[in-house]
C-alpha cells in the first residue's frame, strides 16, 4: 500500500503517524509546505515540498498537489487538518482523499467568515471518509452539516515509553505539573491562579508543593509575570521539551493538570500520556477532555476558568495519597485499553483499506497524466516547480 500524506511536516503528530505507517511497511509520501527535518522521520519516508508560501499558498499549491498525487501512484491522499490543507486538497479536485480533523479546523476556522466555513465544509463533504480523534469533535463536524461517515481514531500513546516511575522520588516535595503550549486557550493562567490559591490550605502548603510548566508559546511573558507576582517562588517554567523527553518529565510529577478553556481542545494527548505514566489528572470540562478522563475514576473534571475549583481539587488529591494512587492506576488501565498507540495505528490502516476497497477506484483514476508514477528517493526533500 502507498499513501500520500498532506500535513505540517514539523508537527509531532504528523511525525508519529507517518513513522508508524512506514514502520508497518506502508510506502509513505509526505507532501508539505513546511520543510521537514529528515532525521525526525523513518528512512523509508519520501518528501515533496510545495512551492508557494504566504496567504494564497493553499490555493496556488492546489494544482501542484494534484500533479504530485497523480504521479505518485498513491492509493489515497490522507489530509491532516480540514483548514488550509483540507481546502487545498478540495481545490485540487483529488477525490481519493481522507481528511483527519484536529480541533481548531472545525471549532475555530469555520467561524472566522463565510469563506472559511465554505472551504472547511467543502474539504469535509468531498472526502471519502473523515477521521476525528474524539467523539465530541465528530459531533462538531456534524454540526457543520457534514453527513459523511466519521471514524474516531485517537492519537494514541506508547505505554511502554510512557510508563510510571519505578521508585518514589526522595526529595519529599509535591510536584504539580503540566505540558502544554503557552497559549491563552490552554488556561495556564487558571492553573497558576489555582495553584497559588491552594497554598492557602495549610495541609497543601505543608507538602512544600511546586508547579512545573513545560512548553513555550505566545503568552510566556504574560504567564511568567503572573507567576512572579503571585507564585511565591514556587512556579517554574521548563521551556520547550522535546517529545522524546516528555515521559521522563512526567515521571517527576505527582499530579498532572490541564484546564483548557476552549472546546477546540478536542482530545488531549498530553492527558493520556500523563495517565499512561500513572498520574492522577485534573482537567477542565472543555471540549474532549471529559471524554478521556472519567471523573472520580481516572481523575477529576472541574469547570473551566475556575481557579478556586482547581485549588480545592489540588488540595483533595494532594492530601490523599491513596486516592492519587487509585486514580493513577485506573488511568493507566484506561489508556492501555482504549488508547494504546499500536491499536490506534491498526485502526487507521483499517480505515485506509476500507476506503480504498469501497471507493472502487484505481490509484490513477483522478484524471492523471499518462506517464508512469514518479518514484521518489527516500528521505529526500524536493521542492516542486509549478508545471508549465
């Protein structure tokens, strides 16, 4: 099987999906506007760079995408994100396409203007199949008036890499942590305020707690200033952490918190990674977060934008070690049962096979040129010139 993937090459989820497919013996061509780092990818992955950048790039690159796909011999074009890349694929006229929605593309982009909505719905309605990481986001797609079949295929977790620490820490401090981009929608300010408020509880303060925030983003300076003003020297910013280093970081936490405020937080990969590491989690009721956390069983779900609710939840879990262990163990079991990475990859490959079988099209039945499909060198990056 050969699959063409249209996606942001630098995104960790693109890297994980593409590498997993290559490891399963699927031939993968990654088409992108963002220059990839070949060292991030499996040696068998081939790349093609689209030529145009800027505001009109998605429209200008559409005919180039069509030619690349037609010449590739790929059985299917898998488009990640229904916004820009989804619109490009729709404008290209490629029929053999599967679209995966990620969050902002269905929660935010369609509401910017009538044109944005038209492009997103066009991308989705013309797809042979749609995949979503969560059921709640699948319902959001249907609210856009899209009636095609939607398969729920989560971003899974390798529970061999993401595993609990083998022995307790010896420093005696309670560590509350998160791994999130420092953007307003992720509610890091709520986390800082809630953690600070929890220090008013003597039983919590007696644990000598600290808050560790891993990630970078546009609101870093704002959040750092807030932490300096109210955090009492107990809040630490870790900066960017490579995905390969996240398991070790999570094993240094006692509690994981993700209190996003926007429904575009449609799944919460970081939460199931924390759960795989045996951490009890506290999440907000935004988007798909309650779908991956069962309140009172694998963690706690609190209202969004509620620092005092977070403070109370932190106090309750921090001062009850048995409850933390119970929730953490249940969380890991849930991740292994529902979100194991290998099974998620198998599910996506099954979707590929089902779509190609049901569509009844040959790989070149898109109005392709008569020449043989182009064979591309593995792990080479080539920029495509606009055809004459």
